[in-house]
C-alpha cells in the first residue's frame, strides 16, 4: 500500500525567497516526493481549513478570531515572526486541518504523514516562533473530544523544545508529551513537557541515536497509546541554520526508522509531521524532509 500523504498547495503562503522561514520548502518537498515515486495520486489527500471550534479546543477564542480575521496585534506578529495576512491565516488553518486528517488516516492505515505541521511553539494564548496554530495539539484534542483516541503520545524530535505543545496539553492527562531538543536553543524559557531531554550543542548521530534508543521503550510502557504524533523536524541536521546539533542525513534516517519502527512493531499508529528545517538551500532542505516519507513508506 502506498503511504497516505496529506498536502495542500496553500501550505505555501508565498514568502519572499530570502525570508528566514523557508516557505518554498512545501512545494519543493512534494516535488522531491514525486521524483521518488512516493506521491502516489490515489494516496494524496487534500485537507480542508480547520473549523474555528476545533482551533478553540487548543487556543484562546480571541486569538483564533484574530487570526481568522487577520487582525493579530503587531506585538504578537513579531513573536510569531511574520504578519498574519489572508494567505498566512489560510495556511495555518490548512496545515492544522492537514494534521487532523493525517491523524485520522494514521488510525485507519497505521501510518500517514502531513507535508506540513509540527508548529509546536504556538501556545494557548498566541502563536510564536514561526508557529500560528499548534496543529498537533489541536488534532490531539479533536480526537480525544470525538472519542477516536483515549491515550495519545507526542514524540517531538524537532531541535527546538515543544513549549507550545507543553503549554496547551500540560493539564490533559490523556496526552504524554516528550521533547528531545537542543539544550541551548530556542525558546529561552522552556515550558515543561511530560518528559524533556536536552542535548548539548554538537550532538551527532551516534550519541543522539543511543539516547533516543534508551528512551523509547519507557515511553511505550507508560500507557496503551492509541496514536503517536511524531514531529520529525530536520533542524537537528548539522547544516541547519538554526540547529546547533550535528546529525547527518544517515542520522535523520536512522532516527525516523527507530521511531516509526518501534511503534509499528507494537501496532501503534503514527501520524508524522515535518516540523522545522531552515536552510538557504531549500532544495537540499526539502530532500531532508523527504527522508521521513521514505522511511514511513517502508512501513505503510
């Protein structure tokens, strides 16, 4: 069976090519997946924008209304890192709807991946750090509210700590949040996840994989997980502009295979989101993100 992939052309909000957030990586990722034979038309799924009531499960109602109306205060826009105009607002709604759809497809098929998502700095009150809505938190709360899942695990391996996810889900006993990230990286003020593991600058493939391998078995024993959200940020790569860790492409592949293979062996569905990745060579960056889909396809 081909890997179920969720994508929408609106994931690209058309930022200038020199913007710090490499928005063009989304269409370039789909080009990379097509070139690898992974974007099978029958397994491509197009999301709808997220309804406001779903967004308000995770975010303050006034903030949701500001984003939808494109009336976000300038101070909040500065914390997010870009202005919230119509294309950016729609993109945030589509990417969040994409993660909800991906989660549903994962529950049906065992694994599915969104070609966006992982906006883990968006907190309950507002967005931050290039993140407008927290798609994983929204999707988790939607599934719990519907009864589609009872216990959810978040495995966040983006190089930046998942502070927004921790903020939104910290008082939700049915969700366990795990973040393994660079100790000295953004955000300066961390918000405690259920489990945080901070890595020193320069951590490379061997040390990273060893540490992750020690942690995964314990996560599996904490509950009977109905679904795992896996944030496969590639900003842990040695050539990432914002990363400070030192993984190679082989390290990314080994990491993704360790996570997906571990939960696949236990029969636990995995919803993959791409998370962060920052580079002036956006074609190379898209190829790094494609590794998640290459690995996931081998378990589909």
